[in-house]
C-alpha cells in the first residue's frame, strides 16, 4: 500500500520507508458466478483478474484515464463468460457473526468434451 507524496510526485510506502516513481496496481474484486444449482460471490485477486479482463490492472487504469468508452467496452466484454473455477472457502468471524468467504484460486476455460466425459463417468458410477 502506497500513498502519493504531493510534494515530490513519488509514491511512498510507509511500511518499508521507500519511495517509488509509480504504483503497481493490482486487482481485488468480487464476481457473481452461477450454475444450475444457484449463484454465489467469489473474491478475485490479480492473477484471476488478469485472466477475466485480459489485461493487467496497470493497463486497465491507463485505458480508463485515456479512453473511457474503450474502458467500458473492456469491462462489458468480461461479463457472461463461462469458466471452471477452483475455489477456496474460508470461515471468517466479524462482529460475532460467522460467514464463509469464497475466493477464486484459479480458473480455466471450459473444455466441454472433457466435462462431458467426466459427467458421464459420474453418472455411470451411481448405477454401480
């Protein structure tokens, strides 16, 4: 986490006491994912964000600052895509309330042929 030093134009990290010429932006956002069983929210970080949006966070910030229409188009292109997610569930307690937070660990484009074979084997295993 860095903050901009208005006097020097540098970005300063208070933790390590160093200055940098520019920040390195990273993704952190939630996505609503759904399948035939329902929907849920997943927390996504940099690597997943780059795969979903197709560019780094720095490139997306540049696009937002230079061409707002192209930025909105890039965001719209990332919606309603199909992926296979590998997730992590973690229980967190906040104000004496326990809740499960789901994070996307990786994502893959769906290989429909391989998924069909896997589901067929699963169905066959129920008959045995």
